């Protein structure tokens, strides 16, 4: 899993959940770092913060789709309910609401990643 979030606390919390679910996790604090990882390594999914500085996660999500091997990659947008209207588009497959709950994360990954593995 690739977790992309500029907030260190959010990274630690979500990373802990992913590790508890048995996933290996890489973290990136910017869109450019995420794109670098995706060009060098294969991932089962990307969890992308909608409020990723300096813009938001939408441009990064769109750029991910242009990378070799990433057209069908599971990309989850992490957003507050009020931010969802600013983070619309077809370049990701699902939302996770902030704060991310363990059960919601587990369910989304089972539904969108494990079902297709």
C-alpha cells in the first residue's frame, strides 16, 4: 500500500491500521514523492489525502492514472465529508471519510482490492 498524506499524525494512524491488516506500507508526504514511488515500485492500492498540499489530491490522482501499470490501480481518496464536493472525479475508485475508521478501511480494501486479487 502507498499512503499519501502530508500530515504526520494521519500517516501514523492510518499506517498502523494498514499494518494491523497485514499490509506492507510506504508513506509519502507529497504528490511528487508518491509519483516517484509509483514509477519504481508496484502497489496494490494508493490511499490519497484530498487535502494534499499544496493543492489537493485530485491532480495527483489523475497523474497516477497516466503512469505505466497504474491505469487500473485502486486509488482511495481520503476526505472530510465537506471536502468530497471538491474531490470529485473518476480517477479514484472510492472515498474513505476522515477520520478514517479501522472498520471502514478494512471493508473498503476487502471490497476494492482483495476481491480482485
